[in-house]
């Protein structure tokens, strides 16, 4: 197979020209080191995602340079951001009781693992970068490119890292003893997103190293909080009654489905990132084995730390104190247990955690954007630039720029006090729409193509539970909350749902204009053509031909 592919590439690139031969040999070595088998080369053309073959899609860039350690930390670093330090207070405020709050964190743990197993089955069957883009393309082939464009609308419009940039800015100002002026916060947040863009764009290896360092740092911070919580529960600190929140823990629980749905979105936001490795599969050594190990290991580690950290928070503060703390529940914990000086130190830790999350999420988002450009999704100035690894031939700076633009807009446009909770909600809703279609697609493939080789196979009741949860999370937010206004006043409680649905319909409209309206109006048809860049990256471009 390797010899055949090598011969095919030399014929396609015009013989044994030195640059073509060098790229051919590089790909051969990548295939050997990655133990890629026939199944992974998309020989079943009915299930080939998109318009590129496996070999074409995985060419270019730095090649497969990420191992199990980096991939595990890629998940840990993406999951542990600001959610565990910030959202427990708003979740408790929504559901009304400590018991219900802890149950939602357990539910988030279960749902995340169900989702992880679904994504593991897809990811090991089709180990390409892009995540849900690839899985939707495999199943929803008609109308052509519709699923890809809908996913692109969500990934680009809502694929920002603004919330963590804002949290970094606010915590740095607090730690320095300065007031969090609106434009100062925005200025620092802009500095963070521009720094991250240039870091990954011009020094990709340093970016991966910094990701790993900050991920390990965040693990140690959560372990410290967990151990401190155990000490508090032992009764050996000045906390008068560390068990008060665990007596009659469900007292005051909300009876509104909207409250639980909105709170669940926040929990899932805190867990989001378990699919991070699926977005960068082209960068991973031995992708199938690595994904099967790094996925459960990364999510399992963070889930245990999350549950124990929540117990620690509730042991050191009353329910009323936590609800009033807003987005500073971890800060309240440090203040009550260690004093004001430790509280200021914690703000630095939260800021660094937010920075690590920005760096990690941006790394993956850029590669998703690059995959969309390689597929031929129409972007301004043509796809050659956006699909490239310019200027280093190692990292997709154009894909990073695509991620940068919406992040800057969200940082500047809304007031930070309203932006953070609204962003949490609006990011989660359209993702649940995508999750719904991905799990339906998995069940469809099980039915239509039961003999496809599946290196990992999810137990179908787990997939069905994930499906049911996705349906609930799409319907329940439209139910009126108990307080009548939700958690983002003065904005209507259902606005984030409408924005999410609007993004999906924008994708449909964009596809219709590109594929139907403009060709009909001007009498042409779109003809796809594959092109290859200097580093071996292959992308699809479209030319216009007069319709007959």
C-alpha cells in the first residue's frame, strides 16, 4: 500500500522532481510511524467525508507531532478554564440548592462521557482534523456541502475565545489592585487574543509547550483546592460548620425546567473540551490509539477534580455567600479558608487558567478553520490563503486570523458584565443542535453500514441517553424560568436560543446563496478543483463554468 501510494503521488506531482519527491517521502514516513491501515485511507468512497481523500487531507503542516501526553493535556487544558472557578455560583443560583447543583455536575460528567464515547467511535473511524465537520459530512451528504456550511457558520461565528480573555483581564486587574474599568478590561482581553494568535502563528512549538505547562499548572491548582476542601471538612480549620450545606441539601430546589436547562448549559460549558483532540487529528501520532487513551484519561481526570472542587467550595461558604459571589466563587473559597492575601493570589491563578484555556482552544479552532477552507467553503479573498500554513509552513496563521476576528468583535461590542453569562449560554445552544445531528448520524451509520470497521464502538444506550439529553436541552430553555427573567437581564431569557438557531439558519442561507441563488441568477455552475500548496497542503477551489 505504501509503495502504491508513493508511486501514485509521484505521478500526480509530475515525476521525481526534488520537491515532490521530498514531500512524497515525508508522507510515506508519516504513514509508517502512524500505523495507518487501509480503513483510514477512506477506501469506502460512500463514507469519505468531504471532497478530499484521507492522504490529501492529512498532508502539509508539521505532520504528526503530538503524542498521548500532549493530547491528554490538550483536553485537560481546554476543559479546565474559568468554568470551574466561576460557574458554580450561577449554577447554584439557577437551581436553588446545593444538592441539585451537585447532581447537575454529576449529570455533566455522565453526559460528557457519553458524548466522548460517541466522538471516539467517529474519531477512530475517520481520524481527520475537523471534529464534527467530518462526522456530519460522512452522514449528511445531500444537499452537497450543506452540513459543512452550517457547521462552518457555528464554528466561525461562535468560535471565539472572548469569555476567557475577559476573565483573564478582570482577574489580573483585581490582583494588581486596580478597578476593572470597562475599556481597560477590553484592552487587556484584546492583548491576550492577539498574543495567542501570534504565538501559535509564528512559534507553533513554543505554543504547544506553553499549552502543556499551563495545563499541568491548572491540574495542581485544582488538586490544591480539593485537598484544602478535605481539610475544611475534617473540622480542623476556623470554618464553623463545614457540613451545613450538606444537611437537607435539596432544600429550595427549583421546579422550572428552564432553570435546569440553562444551568446544564453552564455545566456543559465547564466540561467542554473533551472533543478537543478530534479537531486536530492530523497532528497526532498513531491517531486511533492516542485518541482512545487521551480522551477518557483527560476527561476522567478533570471530572473527578471538578466534583471534588465543588464539594470544597460548599464546605467553606454558606449557600447565600456563594450565590452572592457571582463569578468569583473560587476567590470566596480562598478568602474564607486562607484569608485576603490568598484571595489575591487566587485571582492570578484563575487568570493563568483562563490564559491557558485561550491558548488551547485557539490551537484547535485554527485547525478547524483551516479544514473548512481546505474543503472549499467560500471565504473572502479565496481559499488558497485561508487553507495555507502561511508564513511558517508549520502552523495555520490564516485559520488563527479567522478565529481572531469574532473574538475581537465579542470583546469590544457587549458590556463585559452581560457578555460573560450570555456567551456561556449562546455557545452551548447551537452546539447541542450539532450534537443532536452527530449522534443521529452515528445511529444511522450503525443501521446502514454495520460492517464498517470501528476501532471503538460506543454502547448504544449511552448514545441514546446523549440523544435524549440533547433534545431536552434544545426544548427546555424556551420554558419560562422561575424568576421570569433568566440569568442575563435585561436580555430576554430565550434570546440565546434564538441567536443559536439564527446562526444555523444563517448557515443554510449562506449555502443557498452560494450553491443555488447566485448560479441560477448568473447562469453558471461550480466546478471543484484540487490544488496543492508548497508544503503539500491540498485544498479544493471552485471555478465557474457557464451552465449548459
